């Protein structure tokens, strides 16, 4: 096979390559004549136009078949996620550290809460209705304006001491901070099976150690009339109900690990793969 | 390297020789001197060729082009893991996981390759068997038995029949010593060894016996007083690696192992793939950097693109396909040592075949008889199935009696139940042939000999050139004589024609000359037979044999018997098949030109009507010099002519004459012939059996050794071994080799296609920032798990046309992977598969709540581990982990899409030109099983519990399996249209661009 693998010098290789790019004798540009390049390009152009057309057609018919109000499947949304405000992330998950004597360290946190609650002012909620019944607010018809469904009002004053109205600092300087717990929305999810789900905060790994907590609204429940959620298109003004947690007696200068779970039928908080499903864990350290 | 041997010891007189080696030809060496020389020259044994250390071989398997890329990818993964771990990032264990997977892939495929190589190099132990165990040596006047490896130059040794010659020996005295040089020169005729220098060339002269050749056992002489034959004493002139055989062995190991065409093809193509992978990776690395990704992310993209683009399973597929064919060949008596040789055989354009044993049966057989002034043809078939001649003539009775009686060969005992042709015989080749011939045509020889007991005998010798014996026959004595025809005729006064004794006049002499020349011209060895009735008591028992010739005059000529080593029955068909397949068969033999030419003509290497320049000269009655070589298709070149040729002349001859026979060639010349063919661009297969063939076997693109007759050295140097020594098996090999080339092409096309749907997800991911549609682990599963079996199953595909009617492929032009193949696989079928994957991806995303437009640009928030409430198109909020499982769902959906399209792909790859319906959709059962297997694996990966967290496969909704099916159907239809165009318009633009 000596004939097939003779060694070529670098200049020969370059010459061969140059010849490949443009061969003046055969008028070949990169192995083809120019007209041949035009033909092959046209062929590929046509091929891709057809293929893109087919693809567009598939996506078009997909969008024609999907339901605009609710997704066909909710395979990953078996149980809602839970989030915390203020949300400051450290090395491993949520980590809220502040110093009562240094205003700057907690003002940031307070601002986060205030900004978050602007969506819950009466003005922001004026399109929503007041609900009183403590049961699921099931709507089979579109009773709202513009062919929508109605949403229940949730205003920040329902959070009482943690509403930011009476105490604009949310208790942070006193070392009795307020945290807001929110449950993610899932369409047509009925949490608690008739009883309102409630928030329960404990120390991580030591549930018997008492943690003095005030929940707002009372008992830390999410009222059932906020459920089910009918989706963005049906309930454009829907806002998630909140529960505020005020820690009353926290040891200073120690990192505390706290978990707030949502207790209620249909909400799981023991999924090892998802730390934010049905619960939220965070580290808290108050220095003075 | 190719220098002829430069030994001149055969020309020296004995005293000079004694002086040269400071020894004594009577007493031998002094022990101390011998010990000193042993220390100086080393033991008298062949050093096995030095092999590459095992660890280096293994290392090479881990450091191929693709493997290096994988190492780089693994390193990037590890770095990314380290950095992300340092930053306390969640989910970075994926990178560690991937790095381990990549390293495992490289190591496992490396082990696989190493195992294959290990198996192929260890089939045959090396030159060990060549070394004789014991030798009789005379030192200080005493006869000693020592280990042959302790022999030194100057030692005086004795050899006798049945021994292997322990070193290169200059014969000092000999009695009836014959050696079998066939392992060295390929000549099967035993050679007499005697003290005289008979030739300038050390290889031809009689007074040198070579290391490792056999000293033959002499025939039995129960009733003669002849001196014990088959002994010799000689002086050791060369030992170990300096012997002729040692030099040939080192010549063999000095010849570099050539890369096989398929290895070159694969290398060529791996280089391109690796280059493209780096090109794509680097391009998107730059694109990612420009778009504003951090450096580390861009590196991870680079890694992912490399993993997506490199066909990890390809080398394994090729190896498995080749070993399947090797297995298939093994069932047909071709054992392939080097897997890649399978394909080499398919691209072979020249076969340099040995004559003896490969083309012929390697046994002297009576081919023709001349009696009653007529040439009769004997049956030369291996199984005695041919036609016999008319045996009614009385001349035949006499001739057969002479043949039976004037013969010293005899069957070994206890072989009555074995067919005559297979019985073992004590005696030389021609006597064996005559014995077997007599046994078959006349009946039990021993019985006939019993009826005519031998009275006296004169064995054959080179001065008389005949052999005679006198037998008692009742009240008369029968003198029978056979020998060289002209010598026999000298002693005859009558000739027997149809039972009548007629005077031997000029007319009969002319008839005799004619018949003799005719048979001799057929390359046959001719013996004359005659007899005479004597009155009882003419020759007394115990008469001096030397007195016998005086009695043997005025004999009656019975006939001529011509013998030849006949061609194997299957060979002419095989040679014809080679011819139709565009393969040139060249005969290279150590035998006589006339015999070589006759056999070549008999098997069709020289076809009917072809003439050599000599034939043309004879026909036109002009001198040889005036013959235009172009008039002669055939040519016989002898070793002597070859030795006198200028470099380059041989190439010219090979080009000018399509039918070539080389006779009387030496091992070096065989090498030169092979190299000349290779310089003409041919892929050369060489067959051989002797040690002398091993350099050529090694130099050849594919060396084929004979399993039965082959020496270990030949088997060691060869790439393939024919277990039945049959040339026809090579043709089977060629057919299989061509088929596997076609099928490998299909297999590779299949394997390459899916690299595009594996690559495009990353490209779209980087440029359009959609959530990642396909993960690296999933890609590895496609490459190494689900798609291996279907791609291997294509090796079982039958040929689309009669591949043995095509010319051998041109290794420069007909590449394994050509531009149309790559373009069609990548940019057409691969593109359709990508569209299928993305359609399914968007369906799965939209049905779970993420509409296509939302997906675009979603990536930064989607992958933000701190984002636990990302809203989908319906306003639902997702945690990071929920999104991650959704992403795995996408991986799985994309995976299933590729699998569905690959089913269509494997179906279209069954044929390159024919319609699928012409080829038969389900005729390749293995392929059907492979598809079922592929789907089952897909189901297992999707629906086995625990998969989401181990291999990132999610149990996807059943209907998502169907989304890519229309695209699969599109692939089938599109390819049928392509094939239709290719069939309808051969040579058109369509054919050039779309036929691979």
C-alpha cells in the first residue's frame, strides 16, 4: 500500500488544498463547477424550504390542538412548590443573615417584602372579588368580564402584623422578622381535600424543639376559596394567597435552620429530589 | 534487505574450510573453543521477532483520534464539575457523571479493540517449532548428543534420515542423503546432498544443507546390500539468525506490516470526523462567547458538541461487522487473523499464488501414459471420479507389470481401509505416484510383488538414470527397467504394440520422440518403462547389482508414463471467477518454467489462446527478440531473468502482459514481484506455505497461508489461513470481503445519520436559548446501546447485485465514506430526523404547559437553580426540579424521535440502489430482530422505574412515540424516490449527487 499512504510535505498539502479550492484546469471550485454549486445549493434550498414548511405545519397544527385554558398534562406538577420572601440565596439554598444594629443589612430584606406586597395592595386587587366562603371556589362558567373567571381578592392587610402597614420594617430590627410563604399555582389543583392547607414552621431535624411563631392569616391557612386556579387566560388577575410567618423568639448570633411545610392532603413535602416541593427550607441568622 | 545470500563456503576446498573455521573435519572442534564461540555467537536458535510491548498496544487503543477527543471532553467535564462544585452549584454532579461515562466508553472500547488485536496476534506461536531438539556432534573426536541450540560455527555434525538439519551445513561426506527443501524454495522434489559443489548459488548447490530442512528417510531395502542411505556429515557454517532461514525470518520481520485498506479508510474518515467535531465545537464555543455565555459554560457547550458529533459506537460497529464476516469465513475454511484483512480481500486486485499445494494437489500423480503409439489420459482427480483409459491392450498388461515391479516404494502397514490416494507411502514422489497408480488401476501391488519375488536389484542413481530389478516368474525371470526415457530407449531393441513385439525402427523412434516431447511440453515428468523375459537362472540371487546393466540390453519397450502434480479440481472455476471479478491471478513458483506454464494453462491463469512471446516466436518462426511483447498476452518469467532486470522493467512487463507466471523464483524475488504489483496501485494478496514465502506474505496487503502444508513461519506472517489449502476458498473470501465493504458503507451511513439530530439540539439550545432538548447521557445511550445492534445487523444484508461481476474497488476513488454519503446522511436524512425530534420536543413541551414561543429565550431562567416559581404559558409556577424532570421528558421524547427515525433509517440503508421492495423488507431476519430489540430497549429505558434519576429517562406519554412516525415515513418515501432516480437515470446529476 505504499502507493496510498505516501508522506506528503506541508507545502504539497497546501498546494493540494489550494488546488481543491480552485482548480484552474478543470474549473472546479471546491470539487465542483460553479454551475454545479448553484444546482446543489438550489436543491438544498428547496429541500430545506419544504422541510421547514412541514415543520411549521406541524407546529401550527400543534398549537391548534392545545387547549388555551389548561395544559393537556401536568405530569411534573403533582404537588406545588413553595417559595419564601425575602429570598436571598447563599452557598446552599436560601440564607437570610442580618444584623439588627446595621440597618443596611436588613433594609434590603424589608424592601424585598415591600416590593413583593405591592401586588397585594387594594388598588392592585380591585378587579378581584371579595370571597367569604371557606370552600373551593369552583366556577364552571365564565362569569367574569371579557369571558374570564373570577378571582378572589387577597390584600396585604390580611397579613396583619406582617402586612407592612402597621410595622413597615416587618419586625426585622426587633429580631422578630416576618417571612412570607407562597404556594405555587397549579391549574385545577385542589389542595387539602376540603380542609384548608396550613403552614407549619419548625427547626430542621428537631421538630420537638419549640419555635415561637405567629401565623397570619390566623393558623397559617390558605383559604380554600383561592382554589382551584383556572389558568392565566381564565383568571388573568389571580394572585396567590400568602401566609406570613413571624418568628417571635429567635436565638441571636446562631445560624438557625428552619423549614416551613404546607400541611394538607395532596401536598407532599417528602420528595427527596425536590427541596422546594411542599416546603421551603432556609437558614436564618440574626446578629446584634 | 533484499540482497541475495552471500555464502561462498560451498566453493571452498575442505582444507580451506578447515582453516576458515579453524576446525578439523575428522575430529571436530575442541570443547573450549566451542564454548567460546557459543558465547560469541549466541545460541543456535531463531530469535522470535520482537513485538510491541503489551502496554504500548493497549495505550494505542486509548489514544486514537476519537478517543483523544473523548478524553478532552471528559477533562472539560471534570473541570466544569470542579469549578461548579467550588461555586456550590446544584446539579453539577451531572458533569462528573458524564465524565465518568465518557472515560468508561473510551476504556471499554479500548479493551474491546485490544482484545481483538490480542486474539489476532496470538493465534500462532512463532518460529519455535523450527528448532531441532537434539543434534549429533563430533567434538575432539567423540560423538556427542547435544541440544541443537548449543551448536556453533565449525562444529562437525552428523545427520541421518528423519532429522531436521540443525544448522546451515557444508556437507563433507554423504551417503544417499536427500533433503526436502520445500520449506525454503517451495520445490517439493527431494534434493540429493553430496560433497561436490555443483552450482555457484549456495541455494542451488548440493553441498550445503539448510537449517530446519528435513533430511529424508530412505526407502526400505530389505534385500539389497546397499550402504545405509540417508546419512551425511557436515561442518556447521552458520547458526541461529545467520542461517539462510534465519535471514528469511528476519527479512519477514523487517518487512513492515502494511496498513490495510480498510484501516486507511477508517483512519481517513475518523480524521474528518474528529476535524469536523473540533470545527463545530470551536465555532459554537466562539458563538457562545460572543452571545455572552461565561467561559466555563462555553467550554461545556464545546464538550457537549464533541460528544454529540463523535460517533462513539462506530469503531465497535466496524469491529463487530468485520468479526462477523471473519466468523462466516472461518466456516468456509478461511481463518482470518487480522480482522481488517476481511475487507482487504474484497479490494484485492492481484493474487500472487503459489503453485504447489495451492493450485495443485501437492502430490505427484500419473497423468498420461503412452503405449500402443497413443497417449492415454489417466484419472488425476482427487477422489478418482474421472474417466479411466482403455486397459484391454496386452501392452498395458506388460507396462502395468513393469510399473508394479520396478518400484521400491511401498505402503505403510495397516492402511487397507484407507482410500489409496490418502495412504501414506515410504518412497520418493514419483515412485509413490506410480505405486498408487498401480494400486488403483491393476489391483493390490503387494500381491503382484509376491507372485514375482525380487531376485536382484539396481537402485536408481544419477549416473545410470535408470533403475532395474529382476524377478522370478515361475520358470522364467522377468527383468524390468524404468528410467529417463532416452536412457531406457538406448537399451531397447523392440517395442510392444498391441501385444506384438515389433522391431524398434526409425519410425517408432520418431513416434517415441514425438510422444516424449509432447508429454515433456506439458510440464510432466516422463519415465520410460521396458522389460525382457530371461530364462530361469540368468541372474542368480545375490548378484552384484553393478553387473546387472550388462544383462539389461535388447529390451522390449513397453511405454512412457508421465506424472504431474495435477491442479485441484476447484481451481479452474475459482480462477475464472477471479477473472470475472476483475482480479488478476499471477503464479509465482519455485518450480520449472515448463511445469509452471503447463499448470497455469491447466487452471486458466494462462487462458486458452493466450500466447507467450516464445509461443509467438515459434508460431511466426522469428527469433524471440523480434516478437512484439504486446502480441503476447501471457508471459513466463524465470528467476534468472528477473535477477537481470533493471528496476522498473518488471512493472512494465506486469503492465504489458495480463497473464503472468513467475518460475524458479527466490524468496527475495517474490518480495520484489509483490512490491512491483503494489507500485502499480494494486492491492495484492499473496498465498504461500513455506518459510521462504513469509517475507512476501508479510509485504502483501493480505498474506494467505496454507493451513495444512503451511509452515509456522508462513502462518505467522499471514493475515489469513486457508484451512483446506484450497485456492477456491480465497474467492469465497473475496466475495465476503466485497460484501462487507458494501455493508460497512451502509452501516456507517446509518451510524453517521443520527449525529445530526444529536448535534442540532445543542445548536438550537445555544443560539435560540430553548431548554436543552437532548442530554449527553442520552446521546451516549443512542450511540452505544440502542443503535449498535441495528447497525451491526446491516452486516447481514445480502448483496444488491452480483458483486463478483464488478471490478475490484479502486482504493483511491471508491472510498468507504464519500462525499455523497456524508452529505446525504448529514444534511438530508439527518435533517429530517432533527425536524422530527424538534417537533416531538415542542409537542411534549406545549402539552405540559410550555408553548414554543415561550421556550425561545427561556434558557437562562429555566436553568436558574434559584428560580422556584417560573411561570409557564398557563400561569402555573414550576420549581427548578419540576423543570428538570420536564427537561428529562424532552430528552426522552427526543431520544424516542431519533429511535423512530432510525428505524426508518436502517430500513432505507438496506439498499443503496435497489428499491426496498426488491431487496425484501423482512428478508434480513437479524435486522428485524434488531429493530424489535431497539424498540424494547427504548421501552425499557423509558418505563423502567428509577430511570429518571439514574439515566435521565422519563416515562413519557404513549402518544409522543407517534409524533416522529410521519417523519420516519417521509424518510422511507424520500429515499425510495432517491433510489428510483438513481436507477432510472444512471450517470445523471441526481445519480452523482445522491448515490453513495
